[in-house]
């Protein structure tokens, strides 16, 4: 009997270990670093919180469904009502991949940490070339729906300094070919998927086609430097899915870039 119990216990332990190895937690589509970058760029730090010197990290809990949609957002660890509300707003912008168990998608709990630092916030806003740009909140769609270009009345447009003729010219002027890629003779086109938010910021950036050698990071740097005039639907500024491409070509001529070949979906 003892032998049977021991075998049964061992089988249970092995089964539990195997299940733990197969299980995969829910993950954000974008990397942790890019999410932090988005939080810093898109954050609306409440003026009263700045005056009161309220800072800290808000921990947000949420449920990621097996379809990848998110709901049941709540505060696990807050700082103040105003900062907690802003943390919830930002967290709802992040897209997720569902958790998997035994090869099947399942509902799962997840968390996001939103840091609030007044010094970092002021520095980031000071560096932003479009920090003075203000969109009317009443014209922004708050449903959270992400549209494709075919559904829009007007497509988003990059907001660039007048000295740049167009987006292609802008990319050509600021692109820095990574030394690692040069040395290794790496060429190719980096394709990024992302979302243009209703306030013109970019979110959920991820690499769809990688080149390597630092080219992916350079393409991301360029995309992050651009603010957009949002797309419009039903006279509202809305979220929309887009793609951004930068071609890295080694030649004696100026590097050629193929920017912003935008798709109709994520």
C-alpha cells in the first residue's frame, strides 16, 4: 500500500511539474521597455498631483481573456486617487497575448506597474517637440476600439517640422545606420506594427519583421520621435492600427528608406 501511495504521489508531482512547464502566462504585445516609454510619453500627470509632489508606482491588476481582450482593471497598490485613475487609463491602452495552458488559450490574471516621477515627467515633456500640441478631449473616442484604415473617414498624418518635405525625407535625415549592421553588412527592411492613439501618441510597438544588427532599435527610435494627427471616424479622433517600415541599404548614396507602409490591421 505504501508503495502504491508513493507512486501515486510521484505521479501527481510529475503531472503538476509538466503542467507548470506547459503553462505560459499572458504577455504584452510590446516589450516592457517600450511600454515604459509609452507611459512616459502619453502620461497626463495631474497638476494637483505635481503641486502635492505625489509620486510612486501604481500596480494595476487586470484579466486577460483567452481571446486577448482585457477587462476587470483594478488597483492593487495605489498612490493617490488622481494617479490611480491615470494609471488605469494608461493600462487600458496596452494590448496582450492570452495565457496558454496545455496548448490552449485561457483566461488569466496579469499586472502592470505604472511609475509616476515628476522629474522624469517634466524632462520628457521638455524634450518633446510636440509637447505644446493639445487635442480637444471632447473630440476623442473613448471606446478603446482600434480601427483599420479602411474604416476611417480620414487617415492619420505625421506632424513634422516644416523643414521636412514628407515622412520619407524626415526618416532619411535622422536615420543613423547602426555601426554593428554596417560592419556585418546587414541590410533589409524593418517592419513595425503599432497603434496610433486618439491623442496622436504611438503605442504597442512591436517588431513584425526583424533585420538585426541594431536596425530594429533604430527603426523604433525613429517611430517614437513622431507625433501623429489621429485618424477620424464619425467626427471623432480614434485609435487605429498601422505599420511602419524602414529600409536599411548599404551603398555610397544616402540610405534609402521606405516609411509607413500602413496596413489595415494589426
